[in-house]
C-alpha cells in the first residue's frame, strides 16, 4: 500500500492559503514524486480563491502548474481545498472533479480538505480523501490510525509543522504576503469572465428551488444558472449581481427564461426499484412478503430472463416512465441473468437516466428454476456483469457515462455465507457500490435468526457488505444501536414508506435515523410499492411520520417524530443523491445539471393540472410550492435535463 509524506514547505503553503482567505473557498495542487511505495509531496501551487469551478481559469491554472512541475522534475500528485465554512470538509463536487483530472495522470493522487476546526489547535488540519477503486468517486480516508498519527499512511515530514504554521501566521503575518493564481487575475476580471464563458452552452434565468441540506429549502428568485459543454453547472448567482451582469453581457448564446409561474428543481432520486417487477406493479399486495415473492416476484423475474425481447420492451418503458416522473437517478435491482441486466443498463443509458444497475446474486431460492447453481457461479456472474456494464458505457466520454454496476445480494435468506463473503471481496476489488434488503419484515428477520443465529445486519457486517458504499432498503426492524452502526459505517437507507405499509409489520424510524446521521433517500420499491412516482413516496413518508408522531404524543414522549414536506423534498433530491455518492441534487457550481422544470401556472391563465383552481400569482412562494408538493403530478413537469442534456417528457412543449 502506498503512503504519503507531506513536507513542511507544502504544509505551510496550504495553511497560509487558507489563513489569507478565511471566508472564501481556496484550492491548489500538490507537487511531488513517487519514491518506492511513498508519494513525497514536496511543494504546492496555490491556485484560486474565487474561481473554484472547473472553468477555463482552473484549466489554465492546472496546465501552468503541470508545466512548472515537469520543469522541476516533479508531477502533480494531488489537490487541496478549503471551504467557505469552517465546518465544511466535503470534497465534492468541484474538488472531486479536479482531483480526478489529476488522478487520470497520476494514479496514486490524493486530495486534502482543510479542517477548519483544527486550524488553530496545533494538530494537522488536513482531512485526506482517496479515490474509490475503479470509480470516479472520492471518499475520506477512514482507517484505524487517524491521518498524521503513528501507524497512518499519511505522515508529516516534520511533526511540528502545524504549530510552526500557527506561529508564523500569528506572530509574523506571513500569510498576508502569500499570493495565488487568482491574485494575478484581480486586475483583469473582465478578461477572466470572458474566458470563463467560452464553454457555456446553456443559460437559464428565473427561479431555482433546491434543498442544500436537511431542513433547508431555498427559493432563489431571479437567478442566473450557466451550464458548460460537459453538462456541469458553471455558475449560479442573482441576476442583478455584478458577476451575473458580466456573464450575461458576454455569453453569445440564447438565454432560456423560466416563466414566472415555473421553476427549476433538481431531479428526483429513487433508491430502491425492482426493474423486472415493473411488469406486475399493483398485484398481490394482500400477501405476506415471502409468499408474494414466491407467487409473483420470482416468476416475473424469471420470465424476463428467459425472454430478452420482453425484457427490452419492459425496461425501455420503465426508463420512459422514470423520465416522465422526474426521476433522474435510480438504484435498480435486476434479475440473475447477466444478459437481461445488460439490456436494462442499455435502456437506461439510451433514454438518458442516471442508473446504478444491480445484477441479483442468489444461490438459495424457494423456486428451483430461479436460482444460481452455486456461490462460485454467482460470484463469477456478478463479476462478468460488472465488466460488461462498464464496457457498455466505455465508448462514452466519462461525464456521459450514466450507468454503473452494483453488487446486489438479494437479501440474507437467498445468499449463502460463501456467496456473501465472495461478494464482499468483489465489491472491494472492483470498487463498486452495494445494495440489498435489511430487516424488512418480521418473517425474514426471524428466518435469519433461526438459520444464522444472528441479525442480518451482523451478517452483512461480517462479510464487509456494510460500508460507505452500501444502500440497504427498508431497515424497519433496526433498533437504535443498529441505526447507530449504520451511521458509523456511513451505509445509507432506502426508505420505502408505501411498501413498508404492505410488507413490514412496523414503520421505519425515519426521524430517529436522521437524528443519528444515517444517510437516507426515498425508494418506490416497485413492485412492493405500486407507484413509480417519487412524489407519492414523499407524501407517504410525511404521512407515516405524522402517524408515528401522533402515537408519540399519546404516550407522552416529548420528542417529535414527524418530518415535513420540505424534509421529504430534501430526501427525494439532495439526500438521495448523497446516499448514492452522486454530486447532483443541488444547484451549485461543479454539480451536474440534473434538473426538471415545474410549471405551476401560466402567466395568462389558471393553474396547471391538478392546480387548475389557481389564479395567476406573483412569483413562487412556499405556499404555492406546498400545494404542488401535495397535489401536483406529471402535468406540471415540462422539461427534464440529465448532465445538461434535455430529455423529451410526455408534457414537454414542442421545441423550436
């Protein structure tokens, strides 16, 4: 395993850069070389404190830094950044893209995020990020030995560098003399703006609505949003700001004005959907889970495996329905057949839906004709699908690859220990995400206890299938300690309130899980749930939480268990994206432009769709947003974009 050594010179420069601009995002690149199994970081080049998107300014800075490094017989070996807020240690989305560009040239690249809470403590104020194997995702390095302590793969060349940095700033003000690439652009801002706009291909002006964090809903009236040629957001800002005026004055493209009765919203994320079960949604929901699986689910999945032409027809229609429902990203369960799952992946890529596709792994089944022959065969098939899925999109540019494979043990009752152990190893080796069902129904929970003599969360954990790349559906029978384990492992939950009402004997403790910091998004669970529309999942999540809160009130407990519509909108957008390791779900520079245009009322007419009793109003208010959230439907959805590409939806106006 490679380790990293940070020189005092490099540490001091990073510290000075952050100290000079304490309320601005700053970033730069790391220079060094690899010596045996050690990446020696000898120097840094500070780049920006304004232009933090991956714009031409950043591209120019990277090119200059690369040229300088090569002249010094070094290479760009990593990236660093500090955020505007002291408590923000997230790398994505911009930092992840820059770090990945460096990694494309230097395979052992590392990224550091400055930890503002440690800047004045004398401890190393850097949080390291490393790329996940075979993916473009970067995650904090979590190890038994914290970074820059004994036993860690991250070392300081001089242990007293953090204390010396504080002294040089506090006693000598050396940070005030520190300059970066941006400083050379301050006197030519107009020129920089012009360069930045060279790659803008789409511009919007109007109201944006998003939920950057749980409990936070922003209505950004009269804003400008610019999208670059790769489909990433380059700029977001008030239309009346000086920066926006400069951009608008210099971009030579038409500006799309969002009408006053409409707004842009991030697309929805569906964290749990059984693609083959789309064929029989709304069927047999009176049965217990295990019987329903035998009589309907397994038969449906087997039929699609045996009939490729049927699989293609079903999956193309599924992709179209997801698009029309505003779902831009979806985590899919497939079947056990590799070919059928590649048909599913191709349908999603072709229609333009961001999809994480899972080939089912199951070497135990109550249906003799629908089971894999052995654990070894199942593991080999899963690996074959991973390689095939990646080959399917390999001809696309990286930012146009919308589909990725997922390790998918169906649930513990259908998987032997040998299979689960092999899948855990495969997930690590291939760097892929993991999905399954966890603690869904009392019958399944008891089956695992009787057969394995442990809870299914322990089974997953024992085989390294409970990680920061895992999404577990349902989780209704997890107690507080188990939810804390989920939070500690950074494993996410796909909350499926409708199917829980049918197949789980208790509701998911959503409020408690959120309070514990468990990453959570919403799932439709087709066909255990009968509605493919995430808007219905949002409504059901709020309804179930209010019923739970009513029971809480009657018992005299003082802590609310309810969520509101704004919380649910976060779970359906940014929350779901975060759980999937995606950068979408929010309108900010560097994020993919995954958006839907929602029309509530026309400027000269009444409301649209179920809102047709509305008279035209002035602007998008919280009141009108809540009405749409409660009773709106597909008739309000006029357009959808994924990675900057506009998809045709059922109600889209004709293009000029």
